[in-house]
C-alpha cells in the first residue's frame, strides 16, 4: 500500500510547499485576448507526476539561511522576495535546501518519486 500524499509541508527554513496534482493545462495567451503578444503562443503542458511548489516566493531571509548570502542588489528587506538570483544560484539553493531538509528530517531519502528525491526548479519538473 502506498503512503497517502500530503497536501503541503514546511521546509526547515519556513518555505511552505503545496502539492500540485498531475494533469494538463493550456499555457499562454489566446490570440483573441486583449494585449496578446506574438510570443505568447498557447501550448499544452502535461505533468505526468504530482509535484510540490512553493506557496510564495522565497524571502531574502529564507535564501540567506540556506546559502549564507543575500544577492538582492538593493536595500535588504528580510521578508521580501529574494531577487537578482540567476538560474545557477536558484539551483544551488534547491540543492542546499534539500540537504538541510534531509539532515533535519523534513525530507527522507526517496521522499517522493515524482521529485527525484530533491527540490528542483519548476523548469526541471519536465513535460511529458
């Protein structure tokens, strides 16, 4: 018998993760929509596995708690979203948070097959 899916959990740094069910949707803007731009072409997206997504943007405090740095290039506002983060830095954050959450018992090895046992960027979750 498989374990029941949890609808949400909180990481060791306070990031709330919500479960998103597998499914399909149409992404993009229809040509008939006011303000439609040529690059907003519609396409079908399918997630074959459920996954967890952050409920809100990662704050500067949460990012710094994991990485030890705050790359925000303006006045630090601790509970504001972290910004000025490139893809490599965001990926590093996910890897480090996975390690911290495993060490603290928030995540267990193999905690969910759909996530390949680690936290990832949304782009990495893949389309079928």
